[in-house]
C-alpha cells in the first residue's frame, strides 16, 4: 500500500536517486558473511545475521565499527577489520546478492514514463535515474553492472566518491548539479532513515521502501511517500 504524507507531481520529477543495498538489491547475506569473516580474522565471535543487517547503511567503516562494539573500539582494530572486510567482500560481493523481485520491472516502467513525458513535451530535459550508495563506489558499480541494472542509471556514486557520506547532502547536491535539476525536481528512494535524512538535507522529495534492511527506521523518520513493494515504486513515479 502506498502511504503519502506530502504529495508531489510525478511529472515534475526530473531525477530519481536510488539507494542500493536494501532498495535495489538484496545484498544482506554477502554483507553478513563478509562481516563475520572479518570478525573471525581478528579473533572475534561471529554475530547473528539480523544484528549485522541492522548495522548496514552508513558505510563500511561504520559497519565494522558497530560489529566490533561501537565507538569505544580501538581505531587500529577497526582499520584491521575494515581492510579484511573490504578484501573479502570484493571477492564475494555477488555470491548471493540479487535484484529484488520487481525492481527491474519498476525501473523499466519509470524509464518508459520518463520517455513518454519527454515525447509529449511535458519536460524540457530528459528525466534520469542515479544511484547514491554509502557502499564504496567500485563494488557499487560492479554489482549494478553485473546484475544488469547499469542501463537504467546515468550516474552511480558510492560512499567514497565524496568527502562525506549520506546523510550529508554533498552527493545528492552533486547529482543535482550534474543533471541541471533543482531540489524540488528530484526525489530520493531508500530503505532507511539515512536516505530520508539525506533527502531532507538536500531539499528533495523522499520515498521510503518497506521491503529493505531497515524499515523500522522509517517510523521515526517518515518519508513523504512510503511503499511496500517495488511495483508500488513504479506507481509513484510512472
């Protein structure tokens, strides 16, 4: 069911920015395995899948820091764990990762709607989609391409593409600038409060998805629009 707190005209949206993990792809198991491999490597006990999944969303360094116990953990230990995690994940990022059922169809429907609007003269510029993840950019791009999602997106940026990560608005603002789009003409789609805060910080419309890693965080930080399925994403924008 689509729930709307603040409505926007889909025809006015010229740029849709998507989160990656928990929004477009189900990467949960590969992230869990990689974190637990890093914990084993430094002599720590493994963590349950659900616990690790709840730590995802703020980038790899924070993920490892949380897995090791939080901010009080020694920085050198975090660096050691992070280095092993990144190395392991680089090799295993596509072992179990899949595109959420319905996402390809939703992206295709949004893309068709964008083209139809352009053909009908509703917008003067092509409407585009992009990815902004807190996952490092190289694995982000590799996963998007390997899973066949590359043709949908004009840009793919990761957590190390800029000096800051989401929810800082730097990445979102760069995408606005590169596409010649005003904040009120763009929306961000994500599964956690990090994406919603990013959108608000950049002045974008926000769309939350309930099927991802952290839907519980959307209760305290409700988006403008909340959907339960990828099919509903297509309805929102198409």
